């Protein structure tokens, strides 16, 4: 898994290192990592520093602190560290608009070849943002990101107007006691396997931004949309295919709307535009979906799951529809496939 970071992440890390007088010699990281960091730090136009490398440096920094390094770094966050997202947030009318823009453009924090699974829940009293953290080795990086989102909120409005979050959830058991996190987030912290969550009272969304500028915000929104579109155009066929298939998987997990409509929405385009983009790479949506379903079906059949459960997970109306599709893909029924594996 490869995720490239915007240069703001590097500037934040450099600021923290300078503040605490941490030199590269003290961190004892590999020279190749130092060179890659410094090269990326001085190149505003490229997203070339890998999140895995960033995590390695965070882990080296952690040795010098008695608190979670992600929290320490987030305390030094400036809105410009999160690039265009920071400027969009600061010029928003209120937190509601800031969250809407964050939800729409958060992928600009990373290179667009990578999909971050983020879900927003909006009920009568609370507003929640949840995302998947499926790579345990990146635990400190995930903790940094949820801490950044919390500071993001505090930097947009007057801190004294905010009601503390209703809930914070971490995806893995942290190496530090939970009271460090509860003190930082000002609320109770739970552990939720592989998912990170922040829930704030709905009333917080009405708090006005301290630097609202709608004319500038609209101009920045146009720029953000253009960046999204440009990054999408720069994808290779392999990267574009991976992006579409990843979104297909997310759609099947959520089961909220037609798969193609979901993928198009997450790629900020119409279904017709999505089909046109696929054709540019000589790809077809239904073919990709069939290939994904076939590979997933084989994996699930081997585990012994019931056919009706597999059909539901793959988005089929019933077991019979799944059986017909599997026969079309493999010239054998699901039961025949299972028997062939057993033999």
C-alpha cells in the first residue's frame, strides 16, 4: 500500500523537530530516508514522500517523548500544513461548511492514486466522521490524522465556543495510557477495531469561522475541484483501475446505492463521465465489477460461507442470481467449484 503525502505534513514534522531540538543524528534514521525527506520538503509541486517513510520517522521521534507523538505533533499544527484544505476551512462560513468541504476534498491531502475510506454520519444531535485504518504498522500515523482533524476544528473557530467531542475512537490499542488521549481530545476515548471516529455535537456546526471569506472560499473551491480532476487525469491505467475497484468494494460494504453511482460520486463526476474515463484506459465498468466479484467469490467460497451470505456481500438480489453469474465466469456452479477445491 502506497500513500504519498502533501508537503505540509513534512513542514509540520520539521517544525516539531526544530521546536524540540531533534536532529537527524538524534533520531538515528537511515540516510536514504533523510535525503528523501529533505528533497520532498523543498519541492512544493510534488507529492513524493511516502506515508510509510513518514511513519518510520514518527516512530523514531516517539522515543524522545513520554506522550503519543501524534498528539505532540498535532499541537503544532497550522492550517496551511494541510494545504488547500486548510485555506478552504479558514474561509468557510461556519464549521458545517468546513466539514462539507473536508468531506468533498480531503483526498487532496494524499496523492489521488490512493483511496481513503471516510464515512460521514449525520443524525439529529451529532455529526461523526469515521475512516478505516487497516494497516496496524501505521498506528502512529492514524493517531496523528485524528488529532489533526480535532485541531482543524479548533483552529477554524474560537476554541472557547466549542463543545468537546461526544466520542473519539481509536482503531488500535495505543501503546500509551488512554488518559493521554482523553486529555488531548477532552472526552472519553474508546477502541474500535481498525476504525477511527470523531463525533461532535451538532450545535458545533453552527459556530462561525473567525476568518470567513465566501468570495475567496468559492475561488478556492474551484481550484480544489480542478486539482481533483487534474490528479484523476494523471492516473495511469493501473492506478485508475485500482481506484475504481477499491470504490466498488466500498460500495458493496455500504450497500446504500447502485455501485456505479457510488463510484462516480466518490470520483466527483457523473456516471457518463466515469464511463468515458474508463474507455480512455480501455476499461469497462461491468468487466471490472465481474472480475472483482469473481475473485472475491472464490475467496469467500473457500472459507465455507453460505451461498446466500456470499450473494448478499457481492450485491446480488438472491443466491440464484449469484449462482448464474458464477457459472458464467467459470463454467461451473459455486458448489462444483467448492468440490473441485476439496478434491
